C-alpha cells in the first residue's frame, strides 16, 4: 500500500474524476503486489413471464468466495498484468424465496448438485491476462467441462473495466461487443450494446414480422473503485422475448452478478519471468489460453424418448379428425422439436410406419423442421415420378413454400425436382410456383445473388417469355407473382394487355402486390389502357383488376377523375362494382381516399345519374379484430355478370402489427361462360368464353396452385348432375408460422436458450353450386383453423436446469357464403360472413430439475371465450338477405 493512501482515497471519493482513484496514467484497475484481495461473488438467473407472476420466477443462485492476486506484471508497463482468480466455498440455492416443497434444491449441497468432478474443476484456480483494463487472454484447462469454463469466464469478465468515458469494442464472455463506458465520481458504468455482440452461436427467426418474435435486452454493470482496484461490481442483464401477434405471450430472463470486496491480506509474491506465456507455463504446463468468449455447450438429453417413441405418443393428435382442435398444432410443434434432433434414418422409420391418414401431417412436420436430415429423408421417401403420390408431394411443396427460414439447398432441391421426371402435371406446376416463393424469401434475407437463386430467377423469367402452352405460361406467371422480383414488372406489364383473360388477371393481381414505388408511369399507362379499353375490349374481371391496381398505386387526380367519368358507361354490374369500390375506399380511409374526395368535388364526375346505378356487385372492407398487438382486416369484392351469375368473388384477410403487413388469406372464385345454362346473353367481350369455374388461394403471402371446379361445357354438365354440394378442398395441413430459435449468452457465463414456435392447423375449402330449377347459385368459402404458439426459455447447465414456457391457443372457423337468385333483374344477392364463438387459452409453466432426476413443475392457465358474430356488411346486403330468406333478420 502507498504512503499517501488516506489523501489519495479522499481525492478519489470527493472528486468527479475517476482516474483520480488510480495512480496517474493508469488505464485500468491495478493490483498491488504481494496482496490477496478477498471477494464474495454471487451469480443468479431468474426466468418468468415478462409481466411477472404471483409465485415469482424460477431459477438458481450460485454463491462463492473468490481470491484474486497479482501473479506477474510487465516491468515496462504497470497496466500489463497477469491475475489469478480462485473460487472456493461454493453454495447453490434457489434464485427466489420458495417453500420447501417447491424448492428442487432443498437438502442439496454444491457437491451433490454439481458432482465431485465439476466442483473440483470450478474451484481450480485460473488466470486472466489484463492489459490496459482489457482482457487479453483467459487461461484455464481444455479438459474442463464447457459449462465450468463459461462460469469462470463470466467472473473474469467482471474485472475488465475502462477508466475514461467512451465507446469501445471488447471481447468478453458474451462475445465481441460494442461497450459504452461512463465514468463519474469513483464509479464507472458499463453498458453493453447487446445487438452488436458477435458469437459463434447463430439462431434463426421467422421472416414474417407479424408472426415474429421481438426481443428487448439490456446489460449494465456498475463498478465502484477504490485504491486503484475494484471495490465492487454489480451487473444486471435482462432479455424479454414476446410474440408480436400477442405480446402477453412473453418470457424474460434476468441475470445478475455481484462481486464485492470483503477485505485484503498479505498475498503471494509476484512471479519472475519475461513474458506472460513463460510465466503461465512455469505455474502449470496444462494451463492454456482457451479464449474469453463463451464456448458452445452441447446439452445432452438424458432419458429422452427416441423420435419413433415420441411419434407413437403423438400420432392420434395428427389424424385428420383432430386437425381442427388445438391438440393438433401442439403435437405438431413438439414433433418438430424431436425431428430437429433426429437422424435421416430415424425420420424415415416414422415416415414408413405412419398410417395413410396421418402421413400427410407427418410430411408437414418433417418438411417444416428444415434440417439437413429432414430434407434428405423427404427426398428419399417421395417419388415424384409416381402421380399416385400427388397428395404427399403437394404437402411437401407447400411446406417448403411456408418454410420459416429456407436456405439455398431447399431451393436447389426443388430446382432438381423440376428438371427431373414428374408424374403429375399439377405437381410440376406447384414445384415451379413454390420456387418463386422461395426466391422471394431468400432475396428478402439478402440472398438474391446466391448461385441457385440466380439460376431459378433466370428459369422463371425466361419461362414466362418462351412458354407456349397456356398452363405453362400461367405456371411461370404465378411463380413470378410469388417471387415479387422487380425484373418481372415488365413481363407483368406485357401480359396485362394479353388477349387471354387468365394471363391478364394474374399479371394485374401480381402488380398490385408490389411496392408502390416500383409501379412506374409506363406501368400505370398500360393498366389505364386495359381499364379504359383504349386498344381492345377486355373481360369485366380483367378491367376490375386493372381498376384495383390504379386505385392502390398512389393514383393521380386525373387517373381518379377518368375512373369516375367511366362510371355510367360500363356494363351494368361493373358500374355498380366500381361505385361500391370507390365508396369503400372513402369509408375505410384507404390511401386513395383523399384524391378520390378531391375529384368528387367536380359535379361532372360526381353526379346523381352516375352514382345512382343499380346492380348487385359490391366491394366492402371491415375490421375482423383490433388489439394493441395486431389489427386484422377483411375485404370482400363480388362482381357479377349482367345475367346474375358470379363472375369473380374475392375474399382477403390481412394482419398488421407494428407497421408490418401480412396478407394472411385470399380466396378468389372465378366463373365464366355460364350464360348458356340460363339462356342469357353474355356481356360485351365475353361472348366466346369457355365455361369455367375455379378457385385460387393465396395463404400467408404465398400464392398456391389454382384449383379448377370444371372446365368446358361437357365437364360442366357432368359436374352439374353430380354436384354433391360438398366444398372442394383448397388447402389442408399444418403450417409452422412462428419459428424463432436463439442462444442468449449471459454475461455470467450461463446460457439461455429461447425457442418460440407457432403452429397452425388449417382447412380451407370452397365450392360452387348452381340450381337451374330454383334459378339459384351458391358459392361458399369455409375456413377452419387451430393455432398454438409456445415460447420456451431455458437455462441448462447439464447438472441443473430451469425454464419457463408461455403459450396460447385458439380454435376458430370463418364461413363466407353467397346466395344469388337470378330469376329476375336486379337479381337478389345475400352475403353472409360468420365467425363462430371461439376459445382463447393462455398457459404458463415453470420447471426446475437436477441431473439426479429430481424436479419441480408449476402450471397456471387462463381461458376466455370470444363470442361469435356475423360480420356487418353494407345495409343494402342486409335488405337483400331479408328478401332471399324471406324472414326477419
């Protein structure tokens, strides 16, 4: 100790100069020679749901004594020091107060929990090379378990401190991080900017923000300084993870470290030596620089069931009869977790043993797992040359399209399948359409220049220009619609003016999905030519799609005025559709509403004659659900032909959360050429259309392969007399919506692993019936779904494990039915959109266990019923429904 110590201390504590607490020129803490610093040290970790719970969190606390002394100092630099740390008197207990019954550690000792070997390793001294207050090297033993080395690294990182204010990049147990120091009055605060930390362990997360997971983190350490060294260091770190769509499903991990100086006493002498390496070798030849950044810990599952054993307990829940219940997605998520740990052969064993009815759901789970082994197993199991395997092949392709974090290899697999022999033409179309969706996902993640992405981009861009067959052109256009490639805009612009209505519709609906900034004046001029029929006659549904593009692309005053002036000169039903569309935009305050209102001040474009057209077509938007987390909206557009037969029905559901938008669902039913059935006259430009009805679905931003109800007059007549009224399935299966996995390296050396998964069991069907006897038609879209989201945050140290699981689940159904009576004009149309009463349940589970098998688990749950409702459509619809059903509504 220095002679001027009292005066020195006085200066340190009374001034705002931190460096005054240190010898002049000191860059970091300096240890006195021949002195042993005795500290008490505790580190604890607590897990809970973010808003806390009555009974407190789960977790544990490790307490010990720590002796610190100087081993060697560079004669040429007092801030270049080799320090020894030794942990002793280890105690382990619960992180929060709890009863004996709920305390998994009751009656345990550090040795019984850690085991003799681990305790011996933890109490073995280790070395830290500190230069200018920064950790240059951390010396321990390669043979020590990773968990033990990480705990030591957590302690060593607390000795790293800078005496002046400023930002710096540092290596410590958390990784290579940007750190901000603020030095004031004998105290230094270190704030770690956790987003900048680079570690070896990488996770993944869902591309969709609406179904994604948000994390908020903070890490602050406060140092109190005295006599050139650290008197205390208190670190607190929190990480909160929440599901964006329901922020009450959130968990947090809180980690604290406290190092406090208890006293000093005479310590060992400084070792002689020229450099650090030589000194370390002279102390113990087995000591090695093992790095200060935490190393990976492989957690072994003791007594866990094999994948096949797991499957045997879950298979009942994955039978088709269970798919509308929440047990299905819950089993699906648990099954995915098992598949991700399994080998290719284990996965194949399950695929080969599953029942015929449960196999499609197994294919959903295996494909959604997105591991090398799961993809290899699927490729070996499926035979794309066999058309009889259609159902499983399509389920595999759709699961690829909905993949939460697809990689280049998945796209390469689909490219190879597309080049090979494919037994079913429908599957060939689906492969190419889904490749487009994967291109979009990979480009979103910055992978647009990956070799396979470049190859697929060329394939679908060239294919749209060179294909001759109608089905092939449609296939490439749908693939481009999924890809959202800016390079595809000129192709869509060209096809918008096509003589084939189906091409125009795909091209125009694709243009509507692009960012408004990419829709150039040239594109707008082309779309305007289609709507106003400047060069030729177009079908009504093509013109309606063109109007949608104009109205959703920041229209100018003149564009809007020309649209308004066209009303009154359009075919009957289209007049009514356009009026309804404009009124809906204004009522729902969509982006184009301001310019529309401005244009309607002009009496020429907004007069009674124009705005009093009769008809049954309509467009309507409304809210399905509004909460602080997510807003869900729907839109229903229906366009009829002049004879009263449906031309186009379009139902959309959108979800928005924190500025992010997701197109959750679109079901479009199109019909044409049916006028001959009721001896009616087709509308202008639609005289020669082939009889056709079909359905196209877009699910979670992915366009699926369209389904045909009938095509051609003979097909129509055979279906007319065999129509059972049963809806046709469009999409059925299990989808992994939320998929977030990360390892959070805590500053204490412990690791928290976070796994958030959301699974949806979905069944969408649609149908169209026509009764010539009653002169009535009915179209229906039925949606059934069950959603489960679980979030697990666990701290696993091999010998001790604590965790918390938050989850919620719901089951719901939504039906949209349109009934049309076309015995007189204007014909009667009744639209019904019904949502059944559905349950929402929230669960909280906390668990602690020891390697001995002893465990404690606690459960909490909360359930509520959300009442069903019939969604309000416009008053005109309600009046019509009264007439159709001739009863009081």
